[in-house]
């Protein structure tokens, strides 16, 4: 059992990596002119299913659902390896023009019945994020727009749609704000269970050569990830789109 727990620790970092897709909050939101806000293109709500493989032997499924009520957006992700592990992640944010403003986020993982939950609450007025993990809450000061990983994915996709992608982003972790850079790595056509798509590849830039994260994002689906490949300490995770509504 202990060896299975060790190998599946990758699950915690893999399943919701995107492109987690990538992620963004905004305590220090940059202002936009009225013209830019009016012209900004906005991602459409979606419901997407995925299959994934962890370490080439643990197979599972995932669902990513993006909904909108007024200007309140909710992004929910659920993933499971039957009988072994589950993950649930959600993010609530607003979207004004091209700017994603996170409100709250939560991530829960359970592996062989043992789990952890990480909660984030963003206070834009005070320019801080309250991070709660293992019974401890720390208030992180935010000097620049910062995100949870799902809202960051949304900001990156918004930036790609509107031609504003810079690759320079920040993410709220358990006890710190971490610079999380990304880069474009070309365009290619790929085939996944949901079909064949023209994609833009975006890679997360890690400072550790033992880690790599690549996302293939489809412009025809508002840059929804259709494929994700992550390697962490030699352990590989593959995620592929199977269905999108």
C-alpha cells in the first residue's frame, strides 16, 4: 500500500495541472480603458471530459465545467482513479474586459482514503490572499495580479484569445506567492479521442530539469486544453480530451 501511495503522490500535482492549465488572481488588478474592455473577447462556458494516465499504469477520468451567472464565474474540476484516488477543485472569479479577478478557490485530494484540502480567499481591497492548509491559515501579501491555478488557466486563455499573452504570471501556493512563467512553443495539429484539432502549445517554465508541463490548447475551443503532458521526478501524466459540449 505504501508504494502505491508514493507513486500516486504525482496525482495531486498532475490531474488538475492545466495549462493545471495554467492559473491567475488579481489583488493588484491592472486597469483597462473602456475601449479595450468593450472589445475584449470572452471565453464561453464549457463542459469537457478527459481521460488521463498517471505513470503509464493508473488510468482515470476527469471533468472540467465552466459556468457563468451574471459576472460570477465558477470553474469546477473533478477527477478520479477508480478505487484509488479522487480530486476536486473549484475556483470562483469575475471577468471584466480581459481581466480575471479570483474570489476563492479550493482543492481537495484523497488517495486511498487519506486526503488534504487547500482553500484560498482573495481580498482585493487589502491586496492579500488567505491560504488555509493543514489547519493553518496564512495571509499572503500580493504585489501583483496573482491566481489560483484554475483562474490562472482562465487568464492565460483570455490573454491568448485577445492577443495579450505575456507568459508572466503569479500563483498563490500554500505559504507563498510564486512566479509561474509560461512560454509559447509553436503550433501543431493533434488528434485526441474528441477529434483532431489545430493547437497552440504552451509550456510552463520550471526551474527544475526533472519537471516539465506542456499544454496543447485549441483556438477553436477558446484555447481549451485538449492535451496535457506533465513529468515530475520521472513520473509522467497524460491528459486527453474525450468530449466537449
